[in-house]
């Protein structure tokens, strides 16, 4: 077995292509579009304005058997004041030798950069996909959530990685009406003068900046949080604008001042499973056809400014979002991800009928 660093365009193609063969026979896997993956690893991604990454591939003979990225995120180091580096985009066959070789490559890279802790997976940060799925393998992954074989946890533990944090996903079967308690709490927020409006897609960049302001304020104290930069929020907006629906993208305001944000996104993974990672006239037609048959939603964006928590703002956003859910005839809603120790949010999700159905784990190891 050999582990080598990506050093050419051909190597990067091999790095990007490996998951498509690894999951070729897995009907639950949602292959990302290759064109989008190429861009994610290019300097067009604003993440690289404050971070750097090196990519490694494992081979046995001429066969690709694994891949990994070593990531140094200067904003994380500055914001959290810890010398922590990350690994991400991990994929491999069920082989401890391959896993050790890949993680050793990251470990050496991070140590050379002065890091004292290795944590992951992060693709590339907590603002994107992170964690390995450890429970819920019988359900397909929703948009922008991790998916992996069940053996990844054993590989990590075999290497000596320890749990850093678990992330939860809750599923809600959409009912005819919201629980009465949610409606009562929402009414309290209304009486306090809080209003909710749909995002204006004609001014989507401006609306994403509203979300950025609320998100960075609401999540500031969360574990692993890193504030989104102006360029990152616009980059995210470009990816989401095509699938976002105004009636499912809501802003809560107090006298015109944004205090909360909720973004429900149709589960486009349902479409990606039919596109097979390709973008051509045939797959575009498939996308148009299958996008109309999506029945699942993911609550991807949610934030309430700290001073407006426990005042019913979240319940009011859920109530207004529920109207959009019913209009779209959606059947299920996933709340993800939620930190394992964020009990207040978990209780709110349970109040609206959500149940825990998936867990993801982030690992770490001292260097």
C-alpha cells in the first residue's frame, strides 16, 4: 500500500472520483455533481481565503482504496484559540492499514504546521458537512448531510481516535396540524410585535447577508462554530438559490430588525441519486422531473439572536413555515444537525413532533 499527496489535476480527479466507485452499489448514496466537487476544491471556494488543505490518496497496487484531506483553518485557530487541525473528505475500504496510512499522512502534515490536536471529519468546517454517521444507516442522507459505511467508526477507534462531539438529526412526519402548544407559544411572540416574512429571491444576496448577521450572532457560543465571512455567505447563497423556496425561507423581525431566520430546503439528494454525479442534457431533464417529486425537507438554516430566545420566535417561524410545508405537500422534515448537549433546541424539536433518528460523530486525537 502507498499513500501519496495529490500533485496534479489527474490526481485530483482520482481523489474526487473514488467515492463514486466505493458507493457504486449503494442505493442510498447521493453522488454529488462532479462539476460542483471540482469547484469546491478550487480557489473559487472562499474557504481558502483563510485556510489551506492538502489531499492524500491511498492505493493498493493500481487500485485506489482511500482518500483524505488535511485542513488548517486559520479562522478556527484565531476564533477558538486552539492549535487544532482537521481531517476531512475521508473515504476508504474496510481496512485498518489503509485508515492508519491516511490518518498518519494528515497527522504528519498537522504536526509540521504546529497543531497539537487532530479533529474530524470536517468537509471543510462545521459550516458544511461534518461527522461520520454512526446511527441511522437504513435511511438515505438528506441534502448536505454526511453518509458513510458503518465500519468507519471502528476504523477511527482502531486508530485511537476518541469522540469529540455527537451531532443529532431528528425526523418529523408532517401532520395535519401543529401541536397546540406550538401555536400558543407562537401567539406570544406575535403579541410582542414579532413578524415573519418570506425571503425575497430577487434580493437573495441581501437576504443571505441578513441570515449571516443572525447566524453569526445566534451560533457564536456553539461548539466548533466559526463565523461565516461575507464571501462565504454569498458562495453558500449561490448554491442554495436554485432550490430555495420563499415560503420555506423565512425571516423574523422586530420593528424591521432581523432577529431570527429559518431555512427549509427540499431534499435535492433525491434528485442527485438519479443524476449519478453527471450534468448533461439527459440528467438535466431527470432533475426537472424528479425535483417535482421531492417529499422530504431539511431544516438547514436556523438562528435566533440570543436576546430573543425563549420568546416564542422559533415557534412563530415554525408556524409560518408549516404553511409552506403543507402547500408543497411535503411528508417529512429533518432537523439537523443539533449538538448532543444543546438540550433546549432538542426540546423544541420534540415539541413539534421530531424524534431522534440519526447520530453523527466527530472524532479527535492529540498529536
